[in-house]
């Protein structure tokens, strides 16, 4: 039996933090579907196509990682349609925990058979967030410790005068 997990998020852009969770998640699951969300609460820097292209560049050589998008649907309904047994999430801080626990309880109420599995973010990634990286890059700061080189290049190009 193939165990599929959904790793959902905005990925605007993908960071070393996301890559950490995905690569470690592959030890637990046979397949991980990275589901790029069109989040109604966020105004992205990169288009959906650009965010997918970044993920393709990073994970395109891993056949157990699949890229997809989802919008206008509940995450648990999307997960069930994909035949997933779990939603995979990373925990960096206590505030992540509070936010994630609330979402998990809501998701479990909606779909008791879809579990959420948390991985503690590796210590060298706990300070990383996509918003912070965009802010640092916007003002010419060095983001090379937080994102792959191809992402750093895209950020520099986006913010070049
Ligand atoms: N390392 C580094 N950064 C991480 C990380 C990690 N391990 N895990 C999360 N992050 C960052 C992301 O970069 C993002 O940063 P940002 O806010 O600065 O952009 C932030 O943590 C959290 O965002 P993300 O993981 O992308 O999730 P989200 O909050 O944008 O989206 C969904 C969450 C998509 C899962 C949620 O909105 C959802 O399920 N939507 C579908 C509709 C639905 O079902 N709603 C009901 C939910 S109960």
C-alpha cells in the first residue's frame, strides 16, 4: 500500500525550511504531494506558475515528490481526493504550534480519517519564513543561507531596480 501525504502551503517562495520537511517526510511516506495553495489571505510575490517552477527545479529529480495546486476547496477534501493518509506540516516555534493545532483540530472535525503529521523543523531552519526572506531580499540582504541558489537569483532579479 502506498502511503501518500500532502504537504500544503503557499511556497512564496520555497525555502530550505520547506525542503527540510519534504526530504525528511520522504522517510515516512511513499509519496509526498506538494500542494501549492492559492491562499486568499496572502498577496504573493511569485505567480503560481513561478512557485511551481521553483519547486520543479528543486524536486523535479525526485519521483516520489509530486507537484500540484489547489484552490477554492478545503484541504481535507483535496487530501481525500488524492487518497492521502496524512497532511504533513513543519513546526518551527510555539506560535506555529498554536496555529497548527487549531487547524489540525478543525481538519480532524471535518475529516476524522485524515491525520496531520508534524515534523519539528531542523534547528538551522527555525528562523526562516517566506515573508522574512522577501523582506530581506527586497532591501538587498543576503538570503543564501535560507533559500537555494536558484531562488536567491529569482529574488534578486525580482527586486533589482
Ligand atoms: N520552514 C520554514 N518556513 C516554514 C516552514 C518550515 N518548516 N513551515 C512553514 N513555513 C512558513 C511559510 O514559508 C509561511 O511563511 P509566510 O507566512 O511568511 O509566507 C508560513 O510558514 C506558513 O505558511 P504556509 O505553510 O505556506 O501555510 P499557509 O498558512 O500559507 O497556508 C494552508 C496554510 C494552505 C495549509 C491553509 O490555509 C489551508 O488549508 N487552506 C485551504 C482551505 C482550508 O481547508 N481551510 C481550512 C483550514 S482548517
